[in-house]
C-alpha cells in the first residue's frame, strides 16, 4: 500500500471525527520545525496495533510531525506500537526518545534496544529522561556516566540532537550549566507557574543557553486526592488530575503555547490528546490581560510541581 493510500485508510477511524485545520509548526533547531503539539507514546498504550496505526496516521495527516516516547512507558509497549505505526512515516517525522539510565553501559543498551523497537537507525532527539534530583545530574556526568553514551551516539549519527526532560528546577538548571544541549522538555503549566513558581526559571535559562523549549503538563490541574487509585479514575494513564472540560483545557493549553516554546506534549490519554489537537488547530496566543486572568484561576490550587 502506498503512503498516501495508507494515510487515507488509517485516518478513516473515529479519532478523525474532529479533524480540522492543520496544526501549526514552530522552529526547533537547525531549520527544523515541529508541530506545536506532539504525540506522546503513552497515547498508544493499551490499544490494539491497528488502532495505534490509525491514531498515528491521523496525526500525520493533521500536521503532527513530533513524536516522543520512552522505554519506561508501559515497559516498552509504547515503543513497540509507536515504532510499528510510524514505519510508513519515519522519514517525515521528528522522533524523540529518552532513557532513565544514568551510566554509560546501561544507557547504551537501552539506546540500541529503543532503536530496534522503533525500527530506525537514529533518533532526531535523544534525552536524559526525568532528571529529578541533583543525584541524577552527578551520576550522568560521573566517569562512565550516561553523558558519555549521549556524546558517542551523536558522533555515530544515532542521535541528531541531545536534550533532557526534567521535573526538578535545581537539577534542570545544573544540567544546563554542565553540558551543551539542544533542548529541554519540562512542565509549562499555569498552576505550577502561579502557585509553585515552577517553570519560568527553566524557560529563562534555556533561552539564555540557546536551547529549544518543549513543554509538558500543559493540561494538568492538580494531584489526584490522596488515596485515589488511578485505575478507578476516568484517566488511568494520568498520575495527575487533568483538565478535560474544553474551556478550561483550552485556556491552560493556550497559556502554555503562548510562552516562548516550540511545542507541547498533551496528556497520554487519547481523548485528551484529541482535545488538545482540536484546541491547537484554533490556537490564538493569550493577550497579557488574558494570561493574567488564567494565572488568577490557579489561586488556591495545589500545583503538581513546586520550585
């Protein structure tokens, strides 16, 4: 089946019912433009392969070219299913992967396994995943640390760009000072900014370092109540309580996309991903007064991250 025919057939599923305008793109690095919404690999977890194929094909048809995944997502299931679904489109998309391994040997083994699962000979972006403490930073840069594997992978052509994802402000700032990297993937969320003072400092440092900024947790609201089992919620793939009402979700996502970032990755639930696509297709930057109003909505809400 030819690529065009594959897209038409795969996109015929119900996920395309709200398909509309093409998703806009913004500069990343080195003349690479990314869709302002990326597909996180958790979206395809729990799906049959045929359903994952449809989601990916529909996303490509709508202008999505940024795909992000990690081996820790459902113990490799996301990599396997996304890799299969991306086969017809690999040369046309920007594929990002990550590793939580902090030493060179383990990071190398995980890199090679991820390349195999995703049916590719290189990643467009390879990232230190979930940098969450100063201990992580020290391990990455210790002799025999994961930084050695990353630099070698870039030299070998197995990673075009290098970056990291972080949920810890101090560690993120330290990592940016220790290594020349291309991008940071971090929470850019109105509640965290307003109530946790979390996000602005990483954005500023990344801009100072000439790094691209990629956003997480745009549609997060707060933590689930203590004792809540995710399996009992409407969104078992989300460890936090997401915004799923369209107006509130739209304001939250518009806040994130109105910052100086390249793209945002929505929650891993396929319904929330679809909601994000519909919002992004009609995206308008928030005016200064609107942004102030959005931040005011966060008053009294417990953020999922604090500085």
